[in-house]
């Protein structure tokens, strides 16, 4: 059963046995949701968090700031320079992939603004700042592919991918943090095993969700989308 913010908060309150109207629960709820979401987004590398956005290079300037039109990038997986210069739609131009290298390499190979041309390499210098080499000779469009953090589940955002497609995993992850809200992380808690119990319950859910996510990316056995088969001999290729 998929969850909405309303059904999630009700289910969570029911599981930890607190009134839905409890003011302390209302204060803790955003932190509980954030803890569960951040953990699942990091551990599962969900395909649903992958977006594509475009920005533009500045002629004779190697610096490039990641675009934020579709969200703030957490991990960059791919960048493409689009030619000809001035073409803002990547599908109407030609993609030239940028290969990742270190900042030190770019500093050594292209220490200044000459020569200029179509960049072929990239390197991160900060979370949102990158440099390219060689330095661009025109205002080329750059297509960026990577992952973002989606908007959290809230009263204003009633559903997310996690609440819709992974409600069991999401609720179990939230219950781990909820044990902290109930002071059950310590030996002095009323139920000191609560967080351990929910963590134990969460692990197989995470493992199964991770396999499914890998299948979406054709990263399963033999680079297929098939479910891994433990009894197939030899393994599926």
C-alpha cells in the first residue's frame, strides 16, 4: 500500500504509540522523515533521483557552475558539451562527452586561456563548481546528468517516490529514527532494543529494494534487468 503524508504520519504515530496530535511528535516528525529519506537516497541510488539540466559555458573562461533548474545536483554522472555553440537543445545538436580528470591535471595541461576550443575534460572544484579543459572558445551549452535530492514528504508534498513505491522501506527506516525520538537509543530507554529491532527489519527491505534498483539500470547478472537467480548453473549471462 502506498503512503501519503497523511497516512504515513498516522501509521508512524500508531506504530510508536503516540497521539497524532502530540506537539512533541509534530516537532520531531520533519527530522524523522529527513533521516529516513536521506539514508534511503544515499544507499539505494534511486533512478527516480536522476535528472538532466543544461547550463552554458562562458567563452575564454574554464569555470562552470552546475545548473539548478531541475534541482541541486548532489552527484554528477555525466556532462556533455553541445555543438554548435548557441544550440540550447541537446537533441538538436551534437553531444561531446566530457571525461573526468583531476583539477591538478587541468591546471598542468591548460594553465591559461590558450589554446581555446571545444572542451573535452572536466574536474570538480566544489560541490557546485567545475572547471573544463581546454578553455571554451564559445558559449557552448552543457548538458548535465546526475542525482538530486527530491522535495521531502510533507503536508505540502503529499507523495514522493519513496512513499509511493517503497512505503515499507520508508516506514521501517523512519521507525529506526523514531526510536531515538522515544529515547530508546540508550540502555536506559524503556525499550533499548527498539532501534536494533527496526534496523534488523530494515536491512532485508533495503537489500531487496537495492536489487530492484540495480535491475532498472541493467546492472544485474550479465548486465541484464533480470532478477539474480541463485540456483541457475552457470549463472545467467
